[in-house]
C-alpha cells in the first residue's frame, strides 16, 4: 500500500478535497479515496499535482519525509521511463522475468513498460521503486539522482 502524503499536501495548500478534485478533474469522493488509499491516484494526475504545486513524487508517495522542490516539471515520456527501467534492470544484472517476479508483475506487462510500448502505472512504478530503493522522480526523468533521498 502506498503511504501517501496527498492529504498533508492538500491541507498545506489550504485546499478542500472538492477544490483539488476540480483542479485534477476528479470528484471529491475520488480525492478522498486517493487520500485514504482506497484507490490509487493515476500517475498522470499525480504528476499534474506535483508539477502544479511543486512537490516531489517521492514525497507525495511517502518515500521521503521532506519535500524536494525541483525546477524541472515532469513530462511523462514512456520511452524515457522505459529506458530508465532498462538501465536499472541492467545495472542490477536482472532479467525482465526476475525483476517482474520480485515486484509481482507479469513479465509481458513489465516488457511493455520497459520498451516504452505502455506508460507504467502507479502501482508497478511504486513497487519497482520501493523494492530497489529507487527515486520515483528519477524514474520519470525529473532528477539524475537514482537513490531515494530520505
């Protein structure tokens, strides 16, 4: 389960769930479900939130206790993310199957992410980053620092 800081961030911004929902194109109930972890925020909406309010992905998903403000916005590029996944897997000397098994993914699904055929979803991204102590901000190309800065 993602230990998210979305509620903390929203309250820090002095926004209601309804106001955040309007900004992100979601209902108040959906925002509530994201905050409680009942459902997971789509990566595209999480990225939009982080870009709009200058939060790091690592902070919002609970990897770090301190927000790192970046000058660079995230642009979701499935080819770049795929290349980063391949770089990670290669440096770890793993096959796609071994990485997939460790992160509870189907190998074919992981292959689609790594080849850039599909944009990675939030849960697999979280699982890979958490398992290998990799920054989600690095995975999406926002920073060159691969390790999570706790």
